[in-house]
C-alpha cells in the first residue's frame, strides 16, 4: 500500500541529500559557488539600475544547483553561512573591479538571519566594509521582513556603523505594511521590496487594503524610500502595476539571474 511506497522511497531521498551535501562541500572547497545577477529596472523606462546577487552551486559534472534545492540541506549541515560569506565576497570582489570602470549601479546582497547571528563573521564583515567604505554607494544590504520582523533595535549598533559609512539597506519580502517608517529611515533603509502578487491582490480588493498600500507609497515617496516590486513575470502583470506608479521592478520579465563576470551594459 501507500505506506510501503513511502518506506521504499525514504532511503533514496536520504542518499540524494547525502550526495547533495557532498556536492556542496566540494563546491565550497573548490571555490565553485558562483555569483548570479538579476537586473532591477527603473519603471516605466525599464532601464537597468541595480542588480540583485544570487548564489548557485556548480557541481563537478557541470550541473547548476540553485538555492531552492540546496538551502535546506546546507542549513541542516550548518553550511549556509559559508555559502553566504562566499557570495558576499564574490559580490565585493566584482564591485571593486567594476568601480575602476566608472560603474555606478548598485548590487543588492541578501543577509540571512544565520549570517546575522554569526556574530564573529558579522563583526569581521563590518570591519571589512569599513575598510572598503568607497563601496558604500554600490552595495545595498538586503534583509527579509520575515527574518528581522519589525524589531530593528537588535541590529541597531551594526546598522549604525554601516549606515554611518553610507551603506544603505533594503527590506525584502514585505507583507505586513504596518511599518515604522521613521525607524526604517533612521536606520538607513532606502528600499522596500514587495512581491507583485501582494501589490495586485491589495489593489484588486480595493477599499481599505488598496488605500493602505497607496498611503504607504505616498509616505515612502515623502521620505525618499524607493519601492521595488519583484517577481514581475509577465507583461500583463506589469500593465496592472504601472497604474500604481512604482519606482523599480524586478522579475523574469526584465531578465533572469545570469552568471556574471560583469553585468551587461554596465
């Protein structure tokens, strides 16, 4: 019956995870964590203004493994911080190279909760960023709302040090619109990211939901905080969003994440 089928499959899943874990360890040892960049465009012009950084793991046989496949296995083995560190390092390396060519775009780099809680790494990282503060205009550190919630006070000293150097922050995956904008502004958050689906659902519902969203956009504009709507995959979605007067868009419609030596048209 059904139970037997599940029992028969279980060891294969275990072996698969084991194989994936071996691949991850080999990639970290052999420096095969690659930097992929996805454009963030200004709207309505669709001009490439920023790039978000993503990591992909390159297996020995050339297979490319994305976070959706490796993240759980890497997390349970305590390897996510190592992957994130390598991505940040790659990102900074590429920026230092591009700055010599009068490159003005910024890279968005996500900082995950396990990286934040690795105090030793985060202290080293902040010292590194301080010694390369010329990168501040070109690097935006991104934090997920689900990870840091509404309480930015726990991050205050780190934010102050980096923000004081001119680094800016982005709040990603915003679903709860009840934001303390004064605090976000004070803590150097210059961008807020909301998924297209969240924006459209609120606009289509109308009434209080749409009014709250429009009110938030007005307040963001007043503070000079830019709204980025991501996961825009189709022209139809974009047409619906343009009426809302968003600042920037991201999603497969404008370009998927690509392995980067240097961003095109940079």
